[in-house]
């Protein structure tokens, strides 16, 4: 018969075994990942797909992904060159198989057969914060749910509806720059990112702060109109900033952490709760007619109906409003911030853009300017604001890009690596060269250039080599609005100022799940143009 002492010693031994096992896993992550990689896909020669870097327990490759995004992309391309243009990335202990140099695989992944019929997105599991805020938003659902919601949303946020938003976007962009003009005259305004005024009349600007504020104002006006009560507007601005910053905390990807009492979790959960509360309040105002009738995203989604007359539920409307808002804040502001630094780093490109836009003032003036569109497209080619296509989980076995994949495999795409391939873009693939889009286009049809779209791909470059806005059957629905907003913002910026880097040696790009942008706190010197 065992005594209490025996049980105590057994418990102690058990704790020791557990602690030893845990230490082995931490010190030797290869043990667990060697086991996990047994299910990795194999090439036709039997070679098994390998990760682009040795994963660590428990975060997989997450910590390495927080390093230099360009070095990460180059490492992925090196490994992919030996294994069919694909690599493995571990998010925690979950493997995602990414294409980085396999155009056939990218085309098939983005096509209807895989995207709609043979896979689903599991963003809610990978990104719990997104699941809490976006719920059943358009880019969170799959299959028949996505097809129905896409049909309805296209009636509320399609090209025709976005055209009606343009005067609102143009007004908000101009208003933001008018506020900047006032701040320049007064000296500083840290809330706008204007940090100092120098003796030569130049000013120091944090473009990350300025463009984030501008993008927030634009998307709030598009989503809810211009008469949102100040109290609600304050909640929306502050809560969206909390949500935006959540991408830099890898703990928020850990299942269950968002429900924990940890400070970071409580702050994000409270922000999301506040966002939902305000949206339902504004939705109720619209329904009872107490707000002024305006062309807004909220109103458009409420009115949109499917072919059978059905519409979105109130929760679906709220989830989609925030889906489109979130997709249009950081992505647009980060691209504008990145483009501003690229212009500062390339004075000849900046000068040509200023000359191209000379005496232009409105959307009608700039919408067909190919060089402006080329600057934006080239900036997004080098540094897409979203790291890649969200992984899709296969619902049945499939061969994609010549690689047999199994049911349950998560398959995605790394856009930075995909868009910097020298075999596609040439030896200057890592250089900022907007002129590459001004030659002969792959598609010479009259409709190939569209004012609210990126530039057409150059001759010899497949559409799959530019995935900054996704592609295939599920491209970014807000792409036209983003392009228009960026064109208008760059017009206002380079018409007023010449740009110079404050501290060129400190420039670096930073990955914040799943976004890429210049390191926080980097500044530009703006020289007023006479």
C-alpha cells in the first residue's frame, strides 16, 4: 500500500519529467518540429518541403519573421529555389506551405477551383483579434458564405459605389493637408506627426503618424459619414489605434490569450467592444432616420440585397464595415509612408513626380497620370503593406503548382519574395524603378490602364508576380478606393514639399503581423516648395 510520502515522491518525479521534457523542447526545438514535419508535402522526387529557417518552440518562425523583412524574403527565395518554389513557415506549431517562386502554384491557389471549392480560410483561428472584431466579415468567410456575402457587398462597395465616395475622399485628404498647413505655420502638432520646425522653414514630420490620422479620417467618413458625434468619433479613433497596434504582440496570436486577464488582452478586448457598440449605435441612428442621409458604406451595405432579395444581418453589416475600415487604414497609410521614404531616397524619381503633377489640383487632373500610378505600383511591389495572401486550408487533396498537397494543409503566398524575383523582374528587382511600368504592357488593350487600379504588368511579367492586392477570384474589394486615396495624398504631399530623410542610416522596414511598414518613429524633413 502506497503512503502519502510515496505519492509525494511520485508527484515530484512527474514534475521533474515534465520540466525536463519542457526544457528539451525549448532547448532542442528540432525534436518537436522533426515530428511535425512528417506531414509536410513531398515533391515528385520524394524531397520533403523544409522551413525557410529553423523554427523555435513555441513560436515557430514568428520571432524570425519579426526581423528584417527583406532578409526574410531572400532566405525564403534561397530555400524555395531548391524545392519547387515553395517553403514551410511555422506559426506556433502550425505549418503553412507558401509559394514564393511558383507562378503556376500562385495562379491555381488564387483560382476558383482551390479558393472557392477546395479550401477555406482559418484567419479566425490564426488571428483571434481579427476574429473578435471582424466576425463574419467578407475576408473571414469562405465557400458559399463568401459567394453570397461577396455578391451583396459588391452592391454596396463595388466600383460604382466607390466612385460615389470619391468627392468625400478628396475632401478628407485635402482637409488633412490643410490641417498640416496650419500646423506648419504654427510650428508643431505632435498629434499630426509634426514634431519640429527648423530655422530654414523646413519641418520634421513622422509620416507614419500623419498618414495614419489621414487614413482614419477618410475611412471613418466613408464608413459612417461626416456627422459622427465627436464622442463617438473619439472612441472610434482611439479604439482603432489600439487594434492597429495589436499586430506587434505575438502573444495575441496564442489561442485563449485574448480572454486572459493580461493587460494587453484586456485593452484590445475593450477596444473591440467599444467599436462594436458605436457601430450598432450609428446603425440604429441610420435606421430611425435621425442622421442626415449620406452616401456611406454603412448605408450602402444596409440597402444592398442578394439576387433573392435577402440582405446582411446587422452583425454582418457591422463586421463588414470594420473589415473594410481595417483593410483601408494601415494598408493605405503604411503604403503612403513607405512611398514617402522611397521618394526621399530617390530624388530623381521625386523630382519627376513633382514635374508630372505640376499645376494639378484635383482627382480629374491626376487620375490618368501613368507616372503617379507607376510610383505607387512600384512602391507596393517592393513593399506590399500585407506580407502575403492569407493561408487557405484545403478541404481535399490537391496538386498545386506541381506539389501534391493533402486535405488539412494550409497553403499561402509570401508577396515580398514573390514580387522581388530576379527571374521575373530582372537584375534590378530590388531597386525602386517606377519606369519599369511605363514600357510596353503585357496587356495592350485600351482598358488595360484604369485610374483606380495599379499599373498593368510590363511585358513578360505574369499577373501572378504582383499580389499586393491579392488576385484571382478574391482580389481586395477596396483596391479602387485605396489607389484613389493614395494618388490624392501624394498629389498634396509633393505639391507642397520636397522630401528628405531625417536619419537615412536608421531606415528599416518592420513586420507587424500581418503588415509591413517603416520602423515606428522614423521621420522625414519636409522642405516647403515655393
